[in-house]
């Protein structure tokens, strides 16, 4: 899903205008009553209580965040419940890893699709979780009760952390909820989020990639779009209705609320709201931060990912097995490779640095008219500027650690899963039971890891990206192993990688299994891959903690000052993986002179794009057959064509993938999955005339399920609204 962007005019910053436009803003559900009158004007027909209510069922109960069990509050995608039996919809690219995990050369669900025609055919997913919001509480007063502006930053954080710990402890009493206190506006406000998390989520259906990824990397972040980007899962619980790990005795979850599915279609100007879990925006970023993005961070990420993609593609094209193993990894890498390219282009084209500088000038003028403001805010911009100027090399190195090491060779990251075992083996009196627990866990992790691992491919990536790191990162931030490469291997990273992969237990499943049979600290100490992973981890923590308390406090004060400067305006906080609502309307847009894009695409456009020689634009034979017969069932247009995708001006970003697109009656009309190329500065600024949310039309989803797949059981399970 595309990370959205936002370009604000001169005096505009983060939706802080005299009148906030309805399409801009990621709003906290518990405060949505503040937006209610504006939403009504746009076409919303329900009440604020119909969206968020802790005493009765509301729309919030039909929305969930998808996560991995090891980070159950770190949502990677959004989803929505569409039946009373826990059936949920999300994007194809959100379910891609699960689809890939269940695929093999014999059962290639990526290429062929997968459909469960009964519940006993649904496929379990070991680590996928679905979390539903229970409630949100504004705990700012309690968290900041003893905090004043005249105490040190360290003292401030100590008081805040103590208060948060007490709040979480109280909230966890007598329940099994996931609970987290999240800061908003860089620590100027705090909200408590309570979630119920279910740990048995099963794959129900997915179209073939020729539908779910139609257009591939070429069309990614682009409009017009013709991608059937959806997949289906089901949430299960224990017989008592509570969360439970996978068991054959589990039953489908009965939600408090599910979304009716509208097949009435959408027209230009129709109200549309999106509910989901946007990941991260940086709309308070200063001009200094934007400059760093353009000049340092994005070029580094693009260079590294380009090399990684080239190497993966070579091996994927040469082997069907590698293609399946690396399909999800390639897609994840390619998605933000293209995003970083578009973001840099958008930031330059829309002169975001200039817009930020104008805001900073206005802020400085506002501060200077008051001695009290000068005392509190007078030097914060100079502190922020100084930090960026002094940390250019460190920022570059940190980006290379993230992109070149932890997003590079998997043999660098996989050994980190052995850290608990290593600590147990290093104890003065090693405990046999503890060691067994950790070895058993690693044995399970190894099965999953090696299933989708090709050491030949990883060796190429490992060598190439280490070499790029060595050549591009300043000497002060080099890894210790580079001296070994230079001395022992004469600077030949391929020879060094050959040795690592020949000897390391983490490069071969048989060696790894043998180690787990007889685990020893000495083996890990002498393992070449383990050594690289430890150095990478050390570098990560060293560089990641480089921001000073002074800088962090200045960043907080800048956001506080902006809100004070524009007192009386309706503010929304940056996205931070908490559930939000955005609202706007269906509509087209004009990306450039003499070009006007319609707000929807059709199946005819898929046929027009067909290219049997390009895997991104292959059209399945059955889809062509249905098109030629105009066999669209109840999902067609009056002119007997079928709509595929449509655009709205909703404000979304990464994490919103799979979010429900809901009409004014509270009915599902689409699934959000992307943003448009012309507005790629998205995390940093919102562009009202260009910013678009790209959605797959729910009628196309139903058509694929019904007419293409023949999964009538799933259609019958939903509540269709005509």
C-alpha cells in the first residue's frame, strides 16, 4: 500500500488550516464527534456513536489490525470482518506471505490462487494475529500530571514512563487484552489503546497473482490501476469465544459487528471513509529533515534495493522453486524501492523544502513577538538544524545498517534468533531446561526459515551489499569484519561470502539441525555469520540512539508550538500504527496539463493491458472468457462492463493496506490498497489536488469470488446490500 503524502501550502502544516478539508486527516476514533458535522456535510448518514462506542456494537468492532504474533501490536496491514462467522477481507499483498508459505511447486497458490469451499479446507497460519479495538482512553492528564517545561528531558521521560507503566498495569488487571499507551504529537498527548487479539487466523481465499498483483511493479503506485488486490481469511477462537492458538476444536469468531457489503456501486462525489491502521507519517518534519531525506536517506535505500532486486530476480527467473521462495521477499523489497524513488521526486517537484521553510519563518515570527514564547521556543529550530548538519555521516551509516545489513543478506538477521540460546549457554550455570526450550523454538523457526531460503541467492546478496556498505559508509562506521575481508581475502567479498556460507551453521539446514542437537557457546562464538550479525546489531544500537535529548525535546516543542500558534484549529496526530478514520469523497483528478483521470477503471482496461509475454500483464484464460461472454452476474454496470478500481481523496499511508472503504450508510464499497505516483511525498505533506487513495471495487472482489472462483459459499456468507 502506498505511503501517502501531503503537500501543504505555505501557511498550512499538517492539516492545520483555518478549515481542515475533509480528505485530509487521520482522526482518532474516540474523538470523531469533533468531525461529525463536517462528515455529515460530505454525505455521512450515521452517528458518531455508530463509529465508536464502547457500550454497544459499532463500526470499530468490524475493523482489525493484522500482525505477527511476536509483535502483536505492530500492525502490518488492516482488515475488515464481512460476516458473522469471522470472515475477513484484506489486500492480496497483505496475505501474500501466507499464500506463499502455503505454496510449493506442486501447489502453486501464488500462480493458481486458493479457495476454501468449506471451512475444513481453510489453511492455518502459525504467526498471524487479528486485533480488534476494545476502547481508547485519553490519558494525557495522568501521564503528564507531574511534568513541567522547566524539568530536564531525562526527568520528564522518567516521570512519563512511570505513569505509563502504572496505567498499563491497571488496565491489564483481570483480562488478557493487549494494552499500549501511545504518544501523539511527539509526546504532547498520550492515549491508551486496548485490543483483543486473536491468534488463529486461517487463509480462506486468494485470487491468482495474475489478478491479485495484475500490473506488478510497473503499475505499483500508479493510476489507472486494474489490480484485484484482495485476499480472504477467517478469525477463529476457542469454544468459549476467547482467543486461542490454533486447534481443530476452535470455532469461527462471532464478531460484535460486521460490515454489510454494498453492490450498489459508487459515483463521483459519494462519501467515503477509510478505517484502518496507518503506519507512520512525518508531517511535522522540518525543512532540515526533508533535505536529509532527499539528499541522503532515499538515494542510499534506492541504490541498495536496486542491487538486491536485480540479484533476486536473476535467480527467480532461473528457477520456479526460487521464484516461489522469494516471491514475497521480492515484493516487499520492490514496494518501497519504488516508493523512495517517487517520494524524492515528489518532494522536489512540489518544493516541500520551500513550503516547510516558509512555515518555519512564520513560526519564528510568531515566537519573536512574545518574550515568554522566546524563552520556551526561541532556539528549538536552531537545535534541530544543528543536529541534522552534524549527523549527516551518521545518518548515512544508519540507513546502510537498516537497508544493507538488516534488509540485506538473511544470514545476517537469522542468527539473531539464537541470542536467547546464546545467553543461556553463556550462563555461569547453564540450565538444561532453559536451553531445551530455546533449542526447540529455534528448531521450529528453522523449518520455516529454510523452507523459503536459497543459500546461493542469499550469498550473492550478502557479498554485494557488504561491498556497497564498505565502499559508501565513512570509516568511522565500518564493521570490524571488513578488516578481515581486506587482510585475509584481499578485499574480495565474494571469497569471504563463500567461506561464510561454507562454514556457518546458519547457511545450511543440516548443520543448523546438528548444532541444535548439541548446542554449544563455542560453536556460536566461532561462527562467521553469527559474528557479522552481532556487529550489525551493535552498530544498529549505536547509531540508532544517536539523537540527543536536546533534539528530541526541541522536536516535541516544535509540534507543541505549531498547535499553539494555530490555536482553535482541528489537529490530527501523525500516524503511528493506531487505528484511525479518514473521510472524503469519490472523485477523479488532473495529474498534469491536458490529462484528466477518471475515478474508476473497468475490466475492459485489463484486456487492453494484456501482454502474454510479460508476467505482470498476463490475463487468466477464465477471466478473458467471462469478459468475452459479458458474464458479470449482478456486479456489472448498466453498460455491461465491470468496474475494477476507483479513487477517493482519503488520507492514507502504509499500514492502511487492506483498510475498509465505507460509504455513508456504513456499508463496504471497496478495499484500500495504494496511492498515486503524483503525490508520493505522502508521509511528509498532503497535496489536496493530487492525493488519491486507490481502492479495489468491492463488486470486482465479489465477481472474482463468485463468477471466477465459484466460491458461492463465501458469497452466501456475506450480507449483500442491493
